[in-house]
C-alpha cells in the first residue's frame, strides 16, 4: 500500500469528480506524490505541519501499474510518484487524519 494525504477540499473534489491530478504541488511537479507507510508521518510533518482537516487515503500500488514510478526524493529515499490522474475507484480506504498536540494521528494498521 501507498498513501496520499489530502486536504479536505481536495478529498471532496476527488469524490465529486471521480479523479484528481493532485494538489498544487503535484500539478507543479507533473505527478502525484505518495508516501509509503514508513514515509507518511514525515511527509505530514514536513508538508502539513499544524494543518487540521486532513484525510489519509490508501492505494494498492499494484493497481497503478506502469504509471507509478519509484524515484529518489527526500533523504535519497525512493518515493512513489503517479504520472496520471488518480481515480477514486483506486482508493482502498480513506480516513480522517486528526491533528493532536504531538502531530498527526496515523492509523496503527499502515503497512
């Protein structure tokens, strides 16, 4: 599984349209940024610090096939990048990502 953090408006827009090309950073970079389970908390801390009203979506990366590229990014780690629209039907689940005093509260079952 790979993960995408959505702001509430982005998640609502995806639900309404059935697909998305991502957040403004994704549009600027030309691909949709995802994180692995091990990378998700750091992504939230770096790019969404102090932001409430977020959603965490899980996607089975095998469903994205050849359009998903693993590329070197932050800390020389490989990050998954999608070079096409993400379809709502490709999301396995999506849950609120609450903000606590210590940061965002991720589900325990990330794999």
